[in-house]
């Protein structure tokens, strides 16, 4: 179907632009406005009077649907136009191919997890010693899908067997790209509790979704026929008028955060936040198809369709119902974050971080879970980070990041960038440029002398 092709194209576009949560951007006392992405209360711990975000890029992708053998991110970029897809799967004679893409053949469920963000200008300013405000702009894109059944394995759908019954269990794939206008505020009370909020206006750019709400089974008695044994409901939506301003989505979202360092920031800190709680609604169509039991579909009817309208007309002829409703909505990748920070002197510290996704319904971007420990050396003009992460609580990876004056660059999955990964199926990289004053203001200096835990002398 065209919707599957559209999702595949979006995946390629997103993964080729400029980690999972980018530990080197939000950790430490000098992360500035970037820290508000993880917890809006973190702006209160910033050591600078003001923080000017210039530009940044942040990308992550991971999947178990396919992999490149003995490769890494650098090799992938160099050879992206030389990728071969072998005709057979399983024990592929890899040596016969220059750069083969190997698709999984196992019966376990698949997932795809792609994130891309371009951070534009932003400003964070200490309006008062205990009050910070700011605003920022960013472009974000996600493609997420979990519990994708083995019936959709490439090796399966490219070589259907006439004597086999294929079963598609419930799953959902969602793709969304949007602009984000954020307004930041954080307040620090006398008990060293910080409260923060990010209020966001969202402008949707493009979207696609494919949802199977039930179990559908089918056979392929010959190359031209798909025979439905057990029917079900399938929904899909996408934006097909990319030039129309009216079809762009509109939404709102917010982040809420709390942070506390009751014994002083130079000792320990506890934090909680709810992030990306919001929704985007588009004005275009959402389609629902009903696959009937014991229904045969002539696949030849779908070979030479010229446009989306012809596809929809053919679908309406083949299926019992084709329900078209005006508008489709997407929930953002909502999550709860938690952090514990332990300092060892003025410059060495460790931060334990956790991200737990919150699921509401199928039309939602699915954020990956995270357990992370970041060890850091942190000064005003130099920081070094060593993040150790468990992606989705099961895949261990080690990263590294460095900040020198105004530039931060790093990865939470360093092994994916270099080396020889036996199964290269994901990567992670981020870079950021921001500007801040070389000297603290007089007001901040007074706070230093007063030994307020949020302002610590170098």
C-alpha cells in the first residue's frame, strides 16, 4: 500500500538528518536552555545570568527490522548509495555483496525508533535571582512503531508461500514532523525547591500512521490473490497536500518539572518531570478499512495506480467499509523523567536518570525507555561526560560528550559511530552551539558569596 511506502520514505529522510535523550546536553550546571528539554526546572541550576541558544542538531535511530553487517555510522554515510538487498535472506553469502542490508527472519516482534531534532534560536534569562524565563524554537520529527508482527518481515512479504497462513497481530506505526515554539519559566523557592514549566505551541508539518486494531490472517494462494481468512479493522492517515497551509496541524503541549537540593547543590539533587504532554490535530482525512472474513483481494488492481485518489477508489471497491473522517490527531511522546544527582566536590558529579514512556492510545509517538548513569567533570568553559545507558531497559551502550566553551558534541552510543559493529542497526549523535557570558553578573557573584547552592564559585 502507498501508506507503507510513505512511512518508509519518511524513515529514510529522518535517519539521514542530524541520541536517545542526549545526556551531554542536559546534564551539569552549565547546560543552560538545553536542560529544559529533560526537566523545565533544571534552568534554575544554570550558573549563567543568561544563555543564548544558537543552533543544534540531535538524531537517534534504532531498529531490529534490519541491519548492516560489520559497519558503523561513518561507513553507513559513505556507502548509503551502495546498499544492496540480497535476493535471499537467512544465511546470506555476505562476501558476494559490497554493502548488503540484511533483514530479520525471526518470528519475534519488530520495532522502529527514529528521532530527529534541529534546535533553532533560544534565550534563557535570570529575570531575578530566583526566577528564570526564556523562549526557544525547534523542529522535531519522530517515527515510532512497536510490536510489528513477523508477518511484515521483508523476507516474508517478498516471498509469500501459497501453503502458509500469515497472521498480523495488533500494532501501530506513527510518523510526525512538527515545529515547536516553547516558553520557559522556572522559580526557585527559599527551601531550594525549583518548579518549572515549558508551554509549547505546535505547528504540524507532515504525518502518517498505520494501525492494525485486531488480528488479521491471510494466505497467498497465488501471486495475484490475497485471501483474507480472519478479518479486522485497519486505520491509516497521512497528509497528502503538503503545499496547503490549511492542512497543517495545530497543537499545544507542556512540560512540568520539580527539582530539589535540600542540602545544597554541591551535595545531591532529586528531580521529577512530566514531558511532552500534548497533542497535534490535522485537518485532513483519517481512513478506516474493514477486512471481511473469507474475502479475496486481487493484487493486480493495485499495480498501476497513478495517484492517491485512484488508490482510495480501489480500496472502497474491495472492502466492506471505507470510513473517511475529517481530522486526525497525534499525541506527543509523553514520558515521566526522574533524576538523582550526587556531587563529589565542586566539579565532579554523577547523575542517575530514568525515562519511562506514558502510553495513551495507538495514535501516539512511542518514546523509548531509558536508564542512564552519567559521570561528569563540569566547569564554566569545559565539561566532559561519560554516559552509560540501558536503551529500553535492555540494551547497554556507552557514550561520550565534551563541551568546550560554546560548542557541545557527543553521542550516547559511541560504539555505533566507529568500530566494526557485527549488526549495525542504530546510531546516536548530537551537536550544539550556544553562547553565554564569560563573567557572571554582580548579582550572581553576590549569590556565590552567599553560598546559595545554585551558584557555585569556580
